[in-house]
C-alpha cells in the first residue's frame, strides 16, 4: 500500500456532520454526541502507530452516492431515497474508516439503536445491496438473520423492493424469492434470509451478517454463529440495527451497555462501531421537543410528531403494557417496568451491590413472595437490615 494522505477532505460530509452536531444538545442525545466526538478524536490521531486507521471520504462517498440513487417504491408513488445526516454518518463511518496498511474496513461489528419507524430495515438493505454487488468482493455470502424466518425476510424484502423499483438494478440482481435469496450478478454474491435454523449457517463465511431486531433474541447464538463464521475474513461486517427491547437481561442489552462503555472510553474496541439515538438522562420524556433525539428521522416531520404526541398521551394515561411499549419502542428506552411505574435502567443499576448472601449469614430477614397466576413472573425477595461497620461499633 502506498503512503496515505492524512488530511480531512473538505467535502467530507461525515466529519462535517460530526463537527456540526458534536455539541448539539437540542437534536442529539449524549450517546450520539459521544459517537460524533469519537469520530473527530479519531480523525486527529489517524495514521499513527498507536491508531493505524485513516478515514477515506471517497470510500464513504461511493456508498452514500449509491444509496441516494435508490428508489423507494412503497406508497402511492415512487420517490428517491435520500440519506439524512445521521444515516450519512452511520454509512460513511462503516465504509470510510480503513486500515492504513491493508485497506480493509476498520469496523467489523456495528451496533445501531434507533426507535421504531426510523428506517432501520432500509439502512440494512442499503448495506446488503452495496456489499452484494458493488463492493468488489467476489463469491460473497450475506445473511439477513432474525429469531424467525419471517422477521429475517423483512430486510431481504426491502432489498428486493429497491431492486424492482429500478430497471438497472433488476439487470444486476437475480431474485429467487421462493428460496429467500438474491444473487448479485456482478460478484455472484448470495444474499439470504435465515431464521433460527442454526444448522443452516454453521460452517458458512458471512462477508456481511445482518442481525435484525436483536432485542428479540433470547441468546446471542445467531450473532456468535455469524461472527465465528467470519473469523478468518479480514474484511467483514456484522451489523446490528435494533430498537430497545423488553428483555433487560438479554444479549442486546449487554451489547448496548458495552457500546455505551466504548463511547465513554471505559472499554476500548477500535473495530466496534456504536450509534445510539436516545434522550439524555435529565430530559423530560413527555416533552415532544426532546423526541427528535430518539427519532432522528420522523422527528423532523410535524404530522408524525403530532401522531406520536397522541400516542404518548394514551400511553401515559393507560399505563401498563401500553406505557411500556411506548417507552421502549417509540422513545427507544431500556426500562424496568411494572403496572403504571417504570425505572430507567441506569437508575436501577445504581442500587446494585457486590454483596452476596454470605455477607448476611446469621442476620434476620423479611421474606416477600409474589406468586404468579398467569403470564407474569413469580418472585421471591429477602430483605435484610444491614448496618455498616461504624454503626455496629456504636
């Protein structure tokens, strides 16, 4: 590889977007702003011995321009797809950051969390289309995966809709819908939809693995199979684009927590991309002005925001599952919820402790038992009176 020019291209829309919004607390939450900050910090140290990666705007530009030539056919009439700022940042980051020695993509894993109806499936469809025929990788394998085959087909169907909306793309792809498969004619790359039939992907080598709605996965089995299958490839991507979920003990929540630690510098993983769209801790969740932080797409649409406000009022009044669904899916929040109350997960974790039952051996306890009668959970609680050492001395 030749020596690379390590200056930022003045036309670099990814870095310009990050610079513009790194302090924009009105439209972006802390996690998104930290993603922008991470990008800008990496630009400053790119191409060094300690950080052997460079951002190549031309590589990012190719994918963004490709996306902007796609056509959305759903609805009463066709319309061109146009990347919004946050989509430019996500796509551009994934394809623009490169290893300065090999030219391979820096990011091999990506975690993007957006609220419902923010174009998650379309984003993954763009990745699938580009990698399926225009990324220069021959005989590749691309998998759209989910817990169920029908869910896995959602991204594949978006890919097929893009192809059928454009006569030029129709000549470049072979759609085999009966097999839940699309073939790129230029590269002979296969794009397939797979459910939780793990035997069907064992031993395969995914150049691109798409994990749809990861929050619904009870285990990380599908994710690990994709990652392990790509282990001997130098240039691959496992892409997770999801909303928050109801299972706060599942693999998606674990990846979410890990991503947030990366953004805060607690953990370091230069191969993991993270973008999370959610409100700040001190934001009023019922103020519609704050919703753009978790709804970067629909947040600019006055009609959609008015409808969302109606849904918010209904959820707030009804409570229960209606409230939980609104908080989780529309506001993109991980919450510990019950009946008409909810706790933000960060607040819940502040009450954690490293003490075990051994620390309370011999002490009196109050036992509380909540029996289930249907689909809810049975729970048992032991509550101890605990004094610290200073109190016991007194």
